[in-house]
């Protein structure tokens, strides 16, 4: 094995590592969640950090600043021999769609791992169009899942041992993806067309100042309430009303909620516009009452 201190992590090196120790995972619950995983049997955190740095560079500065929510490095044990292993796991769906898939598309696989990737990639695209809520989308993904064996997709038989015709499968995938999307944005919310139903997406809470600069972010309203010394009802009220908040050190801050699919800059701009409007109304009210 090469000395990790001298290893230069390139895309070609990553491909070799991936084809041996990478996994393209689909978890049926919740909603066919995708993960990409690299597993290292010879534990070397330094090497995993170098791989992480490659993903940092691929993501770009803006994404890398919030990279902790995109992937994690953790220790575990091999299920067969219980030996310690080190895993790098990427569960972030936006990162998978916008960074990993273009990266892997540019690579030339040399093993059957390419089959794993093509099926995993297909599920990503099906989900991105909201087609995992349709009958055909579910059937196609279930057919893909039926080939899985301990999270590996490259087997050519399903769980019942029946042969899977990959040519027909890819044709169904192609037809599905060439059709219309099953999702659209309605008033900033995700609408599933086939069900005429709004999907409530998990939203983080962001704190920004009067110049629109993001100061901090929290995974939930409960976490924001704890840090700011408020209760969740007060946080919810400020989010709904766009109200500012004066901190103990006399800083004026604002709270907004946004999911990863939302345009955070636009939400902050709209929040500040509302604040400016409320200030103008307050000034007019003072003038009115003062003149009376």
C-alpha cells in the first residue's frame, strides 16, 4: 500500500479507489434516499482527509463553507470480520446531483461498478423530477432495488433469482426521464403534480444582519431557540412575520428559514425589503400621530 503522506489524490486515483472500495447506495426509506460511500479497511484518517479535500475543491468555496452537512467521516466495523473501518459518506442529494454525478460522468469505469453507478444515477434523476411519486417511477426503482445485494447493484439477478433484462430496464428509464417532470414550484413550495400535494421540505434557520450577510445557521427552530435564548414559538413568530431581533450585545439580526432547494439570497433580500417597508410605515405612523 502506498504511503498516504505521499499520495496525490487525483480524479483517476479516486476512480481506482472507488471501483474497489466505493458503494452506490439506495435506501428505500425514506423515499429512496441516495448515499455515496467510500470505505477504508486500513484506517488512515489522513488519507480520508485528503479525499475530503478533493471534494471540497470540487464543490467550490461557497459550498465548501457548509461542507460538514454534505459528508461525514466516521469509524465503524466490517460486518463480516468486525475489523475496524473508516467510512466517508455523502448523503446530500444536491451535492450528489450537482457535483458527484458530473464528476462520475466524466470518468471511464473499468469494472462492473459502472452498472452500480448507472442505476444509482438513474434513481437520482427520477427523484429530481419527482417521478418517484408515480406508478412507473416506483416500478422502475423497485426493479433497480431488486438487483441489490448488500447495497451492491452490479448483480444481474433480482432477489427472486430471476434474470433482469438490463436493456429493457434502461429503455424504461430512458422513456421515464424523457417525459415531463412530476414536480414544480408553486409559491416557492414544491408541488407533486400527480398527487396535487405540497411537499414540506426540511428547512434550516439562518441568521443574517441588516446588510444581508449570513452570520449563523441552525438545523432546526429548536436549535436556534436554544442558542438565541428564545422559545420555539418566538422563533416561529419571527420567521413568519419577518421581525428583526436585538441581541444582548445590541446587534440587529434577522431570521429566515430556507431549504437546500431554496434561493437563500433571494429570501434574505425579500426579508430586508419587508423590513425597510415596515420602517417606512412606522415613520409615517409617527408623523401622522405627531401631527395630530
